[in-house]
C-alpha cells in the first residue's frame, strides 16, 4: 500500500489489515494518522459546545452596532433641525421692522349735522329686447361644437 492510499483510507476512517500494516512500517503516515485522530476528537468535543449562546452574543453585538448607527443618524438630524431653526430665528430677530406712518383719525364734531340729500328714485328706461347672447363651446371632438343662446330677462341688463 502506498502512502497516498493509506492517507485516503485514514480520511475515510477505514481500518483494515493493509492500513495497519502500512502504519506499522511508515512513520510519516503513523504521525499523520495520530494528527487526524486528534483533530477528529477535537471536532467531536467542539460539537458538544453550546453555540446558540455564542450566536446570541454575536447577534446582540451586531444589533447594538446598528442601533448605535441609528442613534448617531438621529442625533445628526436633530442637530441639523436645531441649526436650521436657530438660523431662521436669527434672521427674524435681526430683520428691521418698518415704522408705520401715524394714523390720522378724523372725527366730526357732534353738534354739526351731516346733510343728507333727498333724491328721487330714477325711473328706469323701458327694456328693449336685444339679440340673445351666443356662447360657443369647443369640445375635445372637433366634430362637436356646443352653442348656447342666452336671453336677458326684463329689468336686467
């Protein structure tokens, strides 16, 4: 048996007379077989460890990092709002207020009567019937046009 064949048999965890015979004769393959057995035992021991607690810790750190990024983003947004509001207030406080001219109030003396003109109501001229008003409405269809005829009533113009 060659060293390669022995290595493949050890990887498949096969133990046969040929493999044992080669291991007793070859020191390099024997050393490799001992390493593979040690690695196999370490992996089996590692499989019994509780991984969910490790996973939960890692996930908690990831979520904490995400929260921290959002905290910084919210803090930056709050600072921008405060700076914008302060600049607007500064502009409002430093804008000069125009002075309004004084308001004059005219008051008539109470003893002077205000003259009232007496007028007669005007007599309205007789209504003449005029031609009706024509309104032309165009539609989205070029073949359709709407005409409205509007007549005035008596007493209105």
